[in-house]
């Protein structure tokens, strides 16, 4: 009885198909991560512009020393008006103003959150990914 050699015909095809599937899954994962990162950067830009808009809504507390003040209500109203003016709700799904904070009478911090829906992999994450950003702006007068 002589030992028979097993034939390896077709083994390369299975390897190529498996490697292709792994590479495609890797590419889809990178595309989803980049999509969420891009959404985060856009939301960060919006938070910065909303904070800057709120920081410019100051009142002069003392006209002799040019002391400025920004109230919480004024900042919140200005942020909401800015988001309405730039039609941010149309560009960001589930956009929320989580917090508007005034510190030191002239610094405004705005925290926004929205939902990012990565392309192609939405069947894995049907609810999307919640993205949160915070933008800060300060008003300062100098002579």
C-alpha cells in the first residue's frame, strides 16, 4: 500500500476569498470611523461658532472701566438663535444643546450633542453613534 498525496487544488481560491472579505470589512470599519470623526469635527465647529456668538452678546457692566458681563439667559438665547440661523437641526440629526455655561462673566462654553449615522454599517448600529462636543469662547476688550 502506497500513501496517497492530498491534492491542494482550490486552496488558493479560498485564501483569496477570505483575505478579500477581511480587507473589505477593514475598509468598511475605517470608513465608518472616519464618518463619525468627520461628524464630530463639524459639530465641534458648530459648538465653537455658537460659543463665539454667545460671547459677543455681552453688556457693559461699568462704562468707566469697560467691564463686560454676559448673563446665562442672554448666552442661552444667543446660542439657540445662532443654531436656528445656520439651520443646524437640518444638518445634524437629533441635535441638542446639552449645556450653556458662563464663567467669569466673559467666557461662554457650549456643549452640543448629535447622532452620527455611519454609512454602510448602519445595520450594525441602527441607532447611530452619539457625538458630544464642547466649544468655548471668551470676549475681551483691550485699549
